[in-house]
C-alpha cells in the first residue's frame, strides 16, 4: 500500500490546487436583440440563433 514519506504542507497542497478554481462564464452579444448570452447558445430573450428564429418568443402563451 502506498504511504507518503512525509506530511504534505498546506503551502504545497495549495500550490497543487492552484488551478482548481472556477472560471467566469464567457458572454457574447445577441446580433438580433443585443442581449448578453452564452456563445453558441440560443438567445434566452428573443429565441434567435445564428440570425434565425429557433424558439417562438412572441409572448403568446
């Protein structure tokens, strides 16, 4: 069974975990309505993707 030779210090443990943080989501601007949206996703405000209407967001529910 593998047993560590010595205790890992908090500094060394922290340096190992230095890249485990969360990154902020990237945002782009919708070409149709100008709202912010995730890249390569349907716009949640107007329902357009790549210049065409994918979802009907006319408000008739």
